[in-house]
């Protein structure tokens, strides 16, 4: 039923990490089940990136051959038409819900294969009442019959009820949360509002994550923290005696881990030395002492005997006494 074909002048971001994240999101949506076809994206506050994420997902689904409809239901503050630099005036959802346009007038084909778009249309002062109209349900019924996936961009839900009204018609909802910008309590309010509407929460997308401080593998670099496997110490009797090199996380790691491991190894050495010492009785100790004494006496005798022998092994001649010398001179 799509009418005119529009040219969207904004392609997917030339960002490898971003594109891979969108592909992961696409795969996770498909794994949610074949009955999950109408998926709404919402956030707690404006400008958290939900419109960008939802359109990128719709485009990614279209690229793998899934006939997809991107529906902009943020009637209060739509940025889709301005972001994609449309050069012509288009009709949108608010005009259809107010009876000014027919369904065939608001569905546009695009220069992206398998992707059609419904824009939000002009601002309306009563968007919640328009979304309550039966015409909105008829539009989603038609979309369910003619498209494999319908991605719906809804207004923020922290202070607006529009998203909860849309959620009643959807198979699942995805919460887009800006990194380090939204409080946990505020997101809990959005979650509770979705649960009250009866819509299944498929999960959350963390947007605008700062990767400049380090990529997914940044903490490991090129595995340089482990050096050349030299921090594991030498092979001792018990294998690796020093477990080092894992930082300051305790549990055998870091300085405290080395102290604990060393003390344990020393304790094991002492226990082994004690347990390996044989038990000796008193009689055996006395016998060993007597044998040791006999050995010492025998060694002393051999020493004294060897001291009276010359180099040839014969006894040395005794030197003549003084009396014998005098007698010999008198002669």
C-alpha cells in the first residue's frame, strides 16, 4: 500500500563498533521468538538516542531481507523527518489519526530496500487521545499482516503516558538508557509503567557509551599484563610456588595473594618434615650411642698408630739420647 518513495539522505554510521552493536541487537530481537514482530523503543528522558537506535535497527533488519516498517509514534517531538533531510512535505501519523489522511497516504517507501516509513506528522496538542483512537489499532493490524517486523519509536515515558498506550498493542518493548546519565530509580518507574501495560520487556540498550577510555579488550591490551609468563615463579616441589600477576583483586592475586601462598607452602614444608621423621625407641638410641663411642675409640687408635710410622710405613728410629752421645765421644 506504500505511496511515494522517499530518499533518506542519512546512511548508517561508519562506526564499526556501533554497527556491530546494532547487529547484535538485531540478532537478539530475532532470538526473542517468531511471535515478537511489533517492537517499541522508549526511554525515560528525551535525547537518549532511542530514535537513532530504532531506525538503525529497522535499517539493519531490512538489509537482511526482512520487510520492515519504521513507525514514528513520537507525535509530541518528532525528529525523524528533520534528521533524514527530507526535501518534500510528508503526511504523518497525527494526520491519519485525526482523519485528515488515509492509511495509504502515510506509508512511504524508501531508497533502502525492504524498508517503509510512517512519519509522526505535525505536532498535535492531544497525542494521547489520538493514540487511543481505533485507527491506531487498525494501522498496527495492517502492519502486522504485511510486514515481518514493525519498529515503533515512542515518546519518553518518565512523565508521559503515550508510550504506555502504544505498549498495549506491541509484542515487546526495549528500553534505551543513556550511559551515566539516568538514575536507577527513574528507570524503575519506566519499567513498572511498561509492566502495568502488559507489554513484555525484551531488554535494554545502553547508548552513548564512552569507549575512549578503553575498548572491550582494553583492559588486557595485547595481553601485556601477563608479560612472558614470568610472573608465575619457578617450578618448585609443589608446582607453581608464586601466583602473581593478576592485579589487586585478592584471592591469591597481587601482594596479599603472594603472602598467603608463601606462608602456606612453608607450612606444608614443616608438616612434611615432621611427618617424614621416623620414630626411634630409647634402646635404639642407646645402641647407636655405644656404637658411635666404639667407632670413636677405634678411630683414635688408628690415628695414634699412623702417627708413629714414616712415609714408607715403617716405624721411625728413635733419636740417640744425650748419655749415649757422651759415651761414644769418650771412646
